[in-house]
C-alpha cells in the first residue's frame, strides 16, 4: 500500500515541476510547449511561483438571532413591492397582488407568507407575486416572512397602506329603474268596401 501511495504522490507532483518552453514556428507564431522540438531555438519560460492561500479557521457566531441558522443566510434586502406609498390602493373588490424583492434570491427550500395586520395571511408560496383577496377598506399593515422548514427565517418591515373600495350602498351606484315599455298602437281596421 505504501509504494502505491508514494507513486501516486510522485505522479501528482510531476505536472507542477514541468518546464515550459517557447519558440517561434515557421509561420511566425509563438508556440508554448513542455517539449521543445529538435533543432529549434526554444527558450525556457520562467514562471512566477503559484499562489497559495492558507485555510481560514472557521468561526462560530455566538450572536446569531433565534430566527437564523448557518444554513439560512439572512437577506440584506427583504421588502414588498407594488404597494402605493403616498396614495390609497384602489381595489374595488379588495383584490390585488404584491411582489417580493429579496437579496439574495430565495433558495429552493424557502417560501414566503404575507403578514396582514400582524396575522399570517394566505397560503405559503415559493412563487411571488402574492395575491390578497377581499381586503376591507381602510388602513392596513403588510409584511412578508421567509420560511424555511416551517419556521420563520426573517420578516420584512411592515408597510402601512390604505385600501379604497367603492361604497356599494351609494345611491349613485344603484341601478336606474327601467321605464315600462310603451304599448304599441293597435292597428285600425280597414273599412269594407
């Protein structure tokens, strides 16, 4: 076993010790090779020493938050998109979609869920945009959570927004009464004769 290991180590070290030569061929092209051809004026190429990097010691983060682990990298950006910031969300039936912007992108094992007014809202999804349905008129807060393995990894800051819906009890929206049809005049009988 030891002779085989020694031969293997020698074979691995050969490419590192190989010399490189350069010469100009008959067409005027500069050629690099590890074996110079016979009768050519090949020059030995002096290579700088190879770079090496020492292994870095691993460190443990004792200040990790309870919602993070070594497999779940925190997001430098986690925010909702497609929400108005200075005006009301106009959604007559209270249905609209929001997007999620995250840096880095979500991993395949991660999912997102909305948090509406402090409570989880809707189904967990791995494909934003996320839809909200039949949201009442008025002010609301909305955030997004990233989940991994069913636990919260990180939550975005809550965004406050207003939903503006049409008031269906408004007299302007009531259907106008349809007038009854006017009767058609009866034809007059023609005199005989």
